C-alpha cells in the first residue's frame, strides 16, 4: 500500500434527483488512518454521498478533492484510478472465475500480444490476499467461498489496485457474527496501515466498535459529527431520527388457539424432526447463523420447498409444495431478498401491492376491471405509512425501508392468519424498522401468528415472545425472550448449549 | 477438464453403440467424413461460443454462411473476379457484419437475440435476391482452392485426414490460447460472469464484446467458405439452414452457459463432434428413420442438459451437507 499522505474530501456537495434534494451542501473529509462511519435512515443521502465519492454520480454543486486538489471522477473505474474504491453490498466479483483472476481483473500483468503472465499473476494475487490476511487457494472459483471471504477478496482487489480510500457499503449485512468479527478486525488493521475507510452501516454496535468519527445524515443534511465518547448508540439514534425512540414495552404472551402447528418436519436441510407451535397473537423468532436452515424452514412451511411431516394451519392439514393453497388458507411469506423475491421493481406500487389478492378481484374468465385492486393498494400504502404515499410510482424508486413496507403490506391485504417473515427489516433504517415492528405488534394483537427469522440480535429480542434457536438445520433450544440473553442465543446458535 | 468429462462420456457411448450396431460406422470412409463435418461445425461452434460466453447469442450464423458460401462461387464463376480478391474480401465482409452486430448490441444496447435474428433474415434474403434463388457452383473451376474444403491428406491406404480438420486445429488452438492465456480472453470471461464488475474494474466492456461478435462473424464466414469449397455448389434458399442451431448446440453441450462467463474450446469441439456423430448414427442405424433426425438431436441435447443440471445439484448438495 502506498504511504497515504492525502485526504479525500467532499466539499459542499449537493445532489438533486428530479425535484428531490438528496444531498444539501454536505462537507465530509476522511483522513488516512481513519474510519469514518456514515449513518442515517434510508433516504438520508448516505448512498448518494458514497456514489459521489466514487464517481457513480457527478455532484450538482460542490466538488470532490483529493490531497487538496479538486478532481472530476468520470465513473467508478476513474475513481479507482484515483485510489478510491467502493465495495458495494452486492459484491462485484465474477463468480465463475478464480480468486486470482478476480483479484487482478482489469489489470492483469501482460506481456506481448496481451499474453497473461501467469507467474506474475499468482504472486501479485498472493500479495493481495496477504494484505487482508485471507488464506484461500488462488485457483478455486470465487463462488465456492463464504460471503465473508468474498468480501475480503473484494477488499484485497481494491487495495492491490492501490486504493487509499475504501468505501464499504453495508459490509456486514449478510455476514455471520464470526465473519463480522474477522472483517471488522481486518478493517482496523488496514486503518492502522494508513487506509482511509468510510463505513456505511445500519448496525450501530459496529459503529461504536470501530469508528473514529461518525457522520450523521438526515434528509440530505449533515446534521452531526460525533467523535470519541459521543459515539454512543442512543446519541446516534437520536441524531438519525431527530427525536427519541420509545422502547416498546413487551407484552406477555397472550393466550390463544394454536394457529400454526409443526410436527416432525423433515427436509433436505432439516435432518432431525422439527416440532413447534405458534399461537394466535404470538410472535416467534427463528435465530441462528447463516446456514442454520431458517429461511429454508420458512420456505418449506409456505410450500416453496419439499418437506415431510405435518403442518397444520388452524387445525387444517397443509399440503407440501403448494404455495397457492398456502395463500388461500391464510399463510403468507415475506421473503428475505425484497428486490429479487419480493417486488417487481419496474412495476408500480399499486401493481405490487394488489398482486397476491388479485385473484379475489377477478370476474368471469379472469377478467379484471380497470380499477381492480386500487383500493387494496391505497389501503396498503396508508396502513404501513409508505412514503411517498402514492401508488402510481415504480416500486424500485422507493427507498429500501418503504419497499419493505410494500412487501409486507401486500400480504396484509389478504388478512393472513399466519405471517412468515424472513429478515423483516434487513437493510432498513432505524425509523422504518420501528414502524414495521409497530405494525407487526398490532397485527399480532389482532390475532395473527407471526414467525420470523432474523440475524439481528436486537430485533430477535425486541420483537419476539419466544425464540427458537437453530444450528445446522436442527433446533438447539427455545428461549423466552424476556429471560434470554444475547450470549445464550449465540451459544445455542453456534451449536453449544445454553448455560 | 472435469466439466467436459460428462459430454465426452456421452460421445463415447453413442459412438460405441453405433459402431456395434452398424459396422460401417468405423469404416475409414465414414470416419473421414465424420471428421470433416465435425471440423466444419467445430469452427462455427467456436464462433458461437465466444459470443455465448459474453452472455449474448448469435442467430445469424447460418445465414452468414449462406451469404459467404453462395457469394464465393458467384463472384468467381459468374462475375469473374479472382479468388485472391474474393476470399479475403468476403471474410472481411463477414467480420464486418459481426462487428456491426457488436456495435448494435453495445452502443445502441439492443438485445443480441433481436439483432442477430434480424441478421438471420436479412443475409439470407439478400443472398436469395442476388442469386435469384439459383444454385451456384464452381463446376470445374478453382480445384486448387477447393482442396481447403474437400482436400485429403492420405495417412494410410484407405484413410486420409480431411483438410478442414487441420484448419480447425489451427483455429481451435488460437481460440483456446486467446480465451485462456490473453488479457482479452480473461476480460471476455469476466464480462460474461459479471458485467458490472468488469466495467467497474476499468475493462473496456464494449470493445471486448464487439470483438467477440466480429470474431464470430469471421468464423461463420470461414465456415461458409469451407462448406461451399467442400460441396462445390450452394443453393441460397437452404444453404446453411439451421447451422446456427448446430453451432449453439455444440457450444451448450460443450459446457458454455447461456448465462455467460463459462465455456471451454475443448468442450465446444466435443460438443460439435457429438452433434455430427448423432446425425451420422441416425443415418447408419436402420431402425431409426432418417426424417426424425431433429427430434433425436433435440432429445439428446435435452437429456444432456438435464443430466448436467442433476449432477450440479448433487454436487452442491454434497458440498453443503
């Protein structure tokens, strides 16, 4: 890594999209050997700021400076040439190619006629991996690595390209606790060797752990810079939201009839029989690490994956592998990946919101009235507080949190008795998360049985009555939330037993 | 290498079964013919695979073969131009047409399927128009040039290597080196695997893609030339019909994913050979009526793809458990 003497600075940058001000005269500078966390709710302007710093968007006003010199960044490749690398959440790796090929992509050591120098490739790749202390074979396809390892490959590639500034966008969103720890360790090592690091994350615990400075954005404005002792969870939340959040009081488990009963469920991902029940009004969390089989369990219940054993909804036997029937008997699944599994991004909010219930509106021969489903869509938008409150804009134009509200809302239009959610608030900002939690609490008070999988420990503890902890496809323990601790859950999730 | 093992097994099994039913399968005459056909289709298969690796497709191969294959004898025997002028000129034209496909796909961001589908219609239509649907042939002319297509290099008494096989070997070695050993090849694979990543790494994505389409055009042109040199004459309404599908089948059977980013030249060669062996088997085995050729080939390709997917699933399941 080059001795980092410089500094990267966004000076009074503003950016408008259409009539919406995404960033309003924001000034941020990052020094070598520093980790700066940029936090804020979705739509606060974090992504816009990062995209300006790495050349994806030009800014309307203001300038980006490197070492005091104003620079124009024509695009990510250009920014990369200036030593600025963005590691986006969706890693930009070529999955079918090897680790070495990925590390040197775009700057392969070449001889005459564009001949690739294999030996130079391998030694350069090895050096790159050493910088992030990652020990994987150079010849295996990147697709065979775990997500944490892939992240480190992406970072190694950036560093090897002489990047002095790393922009990390939600790097830990999909990592297990162990992987997260490794990644944060490596980031701190890189900082000590002089890298300037910008960290965008919703996980405030990580910010407390590693950030030297915290830049808080709200509605496109730079509202606060926190340093040292000021970097504190409550303070960060207050600055992000602009008000204090009331911690929700946890009500005790209400008595109710069993709505979802699972007996002896077995599948490819679940080697031992699984039994549990969810009562009306109950919220149960599925906790565990990546690969614990939580998503697969939800999908098996809903009918997207094969299973054996009995699943009953309101005493009615639910046949496997029949999602259409599941929807009819009142079971709904909010999937993990809202962009790829939950929404048709180019279609309007209305189209998305009315989709699951559309069959109810159809007349003879599947005929739809021109305004079919409009009321449903309006109701979804109102009930969940989707912003902006319009049904005629493309779902893809909403912020992540508001997209998630639509994904959840479209099922509520069907009045499901059992609601399954996979990572209900992944990548959703604090404010929208609280609104979604609030809505889920209301639903369970109305008698809906809720089963959700979450990797966020805070969410598991705050939202559930009971916690089912899974490890490698087996249930390793069931805890009552009011008595459970993070340590206990983690112990069960890693295959140990609760102390 | 592991990836081509499955398709190699299928090739061996089909060959052994055919040989055991029909002794003439192993006759030197048949083997020579088979090698000639496989070589010709291997050349256009390699062209198709380069485009498929980018995640694109080229449906115009057959019509381009028709264009070059018909215009070559036409220019030489009817217009009276020198072969030294006609052959390089037409190959340049084929490369230029491929280049144009690339330009339309990258600069105008049109879908490869659409661009090359239009090519499929246009080139055949133009050829039929120029020749007024008349068959053109060399007659007795250009017998020297024709050895490129129908030449034989005697090895033993009865057996000779067909000339196109040598051309294929040169093309295949060059293509394999290009794909595996040069920066351009790396970039081609990277683009097919993840175009955004490639772009953000500073790779000139458009230029590399245009190159792939131009090479595919050139190889189709070479194919068209060799086909007509071999047969001696061409009929514009059916010359090269469906050849793009044989080329795509060779690439897909050989391990090229239509999603892009994957593929080997060795695989494509085996794929091309398998398709020709299948066609040959249908002719040789009396119990299979010749007119169901397409159905048999379609079914075999489908089975191969299903088997491939099944193997992939088993492997990934074993890996996860």
